């Protein structure tokens, strides 16, 4: 049976779950990784587009709004009139003052922001503030041109993110499917069925197909659907139930019709 036919049957042909339950685990794993890879590629394209746009905007901001600076020997020097304020929108701000005229209290009027002085950086998120002391970076020498030269390396960061996302994403989904397989065993027990964990795990993989595809479509088109997790897992458990029910149904063998009474050999 072809891959796309398997996808279609996973939510349109419950009787196919009888074959799914009994198929070899290797075939189910192959189906899972093909499906996961397709969904991952769709996610990666979207993420790469957003990442590249964000990187381009970040580079533009540094070139146009960040003045010449030099960090050396644990101290920062900025060649510009100060204090320098860069409005990030949505209540966020970047404030630079290496002259000592202002201090971190300037962040109190903002929800989020970064304050940079001669010897430290303060990052504020809501009410929480985190401090980085430049004294801990005495071995680092950095200026605007060197910073801009590092930015092309962000493309390699995207590759690293993609590799880790694929590995950990697939591992997370496998753990989810193991839990669904165990739930399937419980459902099977309430039906007094004869399925084992290997059978319910197979069924779980196919039962998750439609909810997974719907989630991917939702993330691309309208990510903000409220309580979608309830829709996703409610549908997944429904398909799991129907799959186990179909797999436990006895096979009906149709007997050939009897010959007519006047049949003569």
C-alpha cells in the first residue's frame, strides 16, 4: 500500500487498522519517519523564512542604529552622544550610556529592555533583571565591525538548530506515541480485546496522522486557534479508539453461494 494511501486510510478507512495492528514494526517506523520528515521540512521552511527575515532586520538595526563601540579589558566605550535610546516597540527599549549619567533604574518605566553601561549589561524581562558584568569578559575584544563579521555565521546556527530540532523532535513524538500505545492497551482492555502493546503502538502512529497534519496546517495558516491542543488530542484518541475497535472485530468469511437445486453434474 502506498504512503499517501496509508495517510488517507488512517482517517477514512477504519477497517485498515486490522492490517496496521498486525504489520511489522519496521514498516510502521518507516511510515512514521517519512511522515515526520515531510512535516519537519514544512516547519523548517517556515522557520528559515522567519529566521532569515529576523537576521536581516537585526543586521540592518546594527548597521543603522548601533554606533561605533569597542569592548576591551572589561570596559565598553561608545562613540556617540549619550544616553542613546533605541525604541524596540511593544514597550521594549535599548538604552546605552557609558558616561555614567544614567543607571539601570531607567528601565523601570519599560516592560522589557536592555541597559548597557560602561561595565555591565542589564536585561529586563517584565520584572526580572539579569546582569552581565563586562569584567567577566576581560579576554574579549569586540567592536562594531567585528560584530558584523560574525553575523554571517547565523546561517550555520540555523543548520545546528535544524539538526537538533529533528533529533529531539522525533524523540519527543516517539515518547508521545509510546504513551498513546499504553492508553491503547487500556482501551483494548475495556473492550476485552486481544491486542498487545506492539499492536496498539502501530495503531497510535496512524491515529496521530490526521491530528498532526491539521496541527501543521494550523501553524502555517492561523497559529492562534484557542484550545487547539484539546481538538488535536481529542481527535487522536478518537481515532485510536476506532482503530482498536476495528482491529478487534472478528474476520467474517463469506461462504460461497450454494448451487441451485436443479444443478446437475
